[in-house]
């Protein structure tokens, strides 16, 4: 019990030494996440389905409230009755942080390319897409935030029927 109390005291003292500017400083970051997605496909004979995948991202925080990043999501495979759908994306996205403390909610807007591999009677394709999202970064250490994010992905062109929602949970490392 004494060890837990001492450890708690040390962690508390260490946390007191961190200022809010350390959480919102300029610089590069990289991270990885697990992705859960839910289809909102406009395909005949398709029931909504869920899929899991992975995500990676790298970015730069320019000011305390604005960041730009490149993000990849892949591995999502939706299994239908007659055919399967695989989706992957590569996006350039901007993030806006209204708060700059240890908990930082953010809004996200992105554009990029979506590739859809649709088995069965539909053609495979790729096209541009837009992404709108919200998230929260929670700093465990000044260089290590965990994040949770929810996005709506809207492709156009050949794969315009492959709208989907995605949620991510992951961690970043701030250099």
C-alpha cells in the first residue's frame, strides 16, 4: 500500500511540472490506431455491416490549435451475402483544437483517395473522397497522447456508393 501511495505521489508531482504549452507545442508526430467501421453503402442487396482495420498517420502541428496530417486506413473488409467489399483510404487532413490542455478535443476535415474492391456484380474503383470528423486527444505524457476519433467518409466518382462511418482508437508520439 505504501508503494502505491509513493508511486501516486511521484506521478502527481511529475504531472504538476507539465505546462499546457507542452501539450500544444509545434512539431512532428506519428501514430497508429485500430479502426472500426460501419458501412452506409448504397448497393443493391446490401445490409449494413461492420469491419475492422488499421490506421497510420503522420503530421505536423503548426500552431497550438492547428495541425496537418496524412492518414492511411486499410484492412476493412465488409462481408455481404453475395459479395464482399474491401476499402482503404489515403487522406490529407487538417485538425483544429479549441482547447490546448491535457485533454484536447478537435475537429477534422480531410480529402484524399479511396480504393474500393467490390466483389461480384459491381466494378472495383477508386475516387476522391471527403472526410469529416471529431476526436479527442488525452495526453498520458507530454509526448504521448492517446486518441479516439469518429469520422464520416464520403467518396465520389466510381465508388460514390461506398460511404461509411469509422471510429479509431490509438496513440501518437510527438517528436
